[in-house]
C-alpha cells in the first residue's frame, strides 16, 4: 500500500483545511520545503491539491506545480479544478505523474472515460468526495460546496471495470479534523469494486489508521494534518 503525504496549496502556501472549509485553513509554510522533507523521509509519491483551482474551476497555481514537479524525484499526483482536457494536458506536460479529476468525473463521465483512454489509466485518478447521508454517502462537487445528488455507489458505477484504475475517496465529514479514517466505507468499496486501486482519504489521526485501511483493502492512504501536527512522522507511516 502506498502512502501519499499531502500538500494543499492556497495562495502559494502549504495549508490544511478543516472539513474542506476555505475559511478554516491553517498555514504550514513553503510547499517546496515540505516537498523536500517528504522526499528525504522516503516517500515515493506526494498528493498535491490546488485549492485555489478547486475554488475557481481551473488549475490556478500552474507555475508552482511545474516547479514542484521539476524539483523532486517523487511522483506527484495533483488535482484541484481539473475540469477540461486541456487542464489534464497542461499538468501532465508540467511533469505531474497522475492527474486527479473531481467534479467532472461525476458530471461528465463520458468525457472523462475518453481522457482515461487517451492519457492512460495510470495517469488519471477519479476522486469522489462524499459525506454521510442516511445509510449511504452523497458525493459532493465544486470544492465540496455542493451535493451532487448521487451516491458514491452510483458515481463509481459510471466507471465499469477496465474503464478506471485509480480512484480516491474522501470522507469529507472527517477530513482535516483528526477523528480517524472511515474504514467501513473503504472496506465496502474495496469488496464491491476489487478492480479499482482505492486511495483512502480523510481523518487519518494515528498510525493505527494506516494498517487498518490496508486491511480494509485500500491501495493507498492520503495523510495530511496528522503529519503537519506531528501525530507521527512520515518515516513511521512508511514503515507501518
């Protein structure tokens, strides 16, 4: 299972949001310094989110993302406002290894499936951010500002076996508040869709959350605030 330490970018600074609220951000300094620290710790990948891009609906920090890709040997997975084919092309051309597609994956699945065919399944990840609603989860769109009116199960059904390899699923009711990750959601998803490489995101608080997600069937885990708040080190996470 891969560990993806996370860097969220807002106005060129590394930040973390609480529950996806842009008004509840904590700054953690220079993203390039953070990137170098992750590489020194031994990470193979890092997960980068352009929060400004997510807010406006188009990647907004392209120059910084390109510099980050140039200055590290790690593979960068990046998203935030990626809603057009041209956005995917620009990020891949900048050196990003895998592009994360959010709202468009739900709203325009035919186009996104075409992008996956064109660019390759290893270079595209479809992200579904969900919050509990009844006994299921509703997918949120547009920087978590809106409910998509679609369950997580139905969203993933838009991508049958062989149409998608990588998916990132965030329980946004837990994201950025260190309450523990949603193992039940990932276990159900991994059992229902064994064809997918599922990345779990949202709420990782202790080292125990990492093997728990691996046992649930996650192929990767995104870790953000727990690292910044020094709940454990990245070296410990990689060794867990």
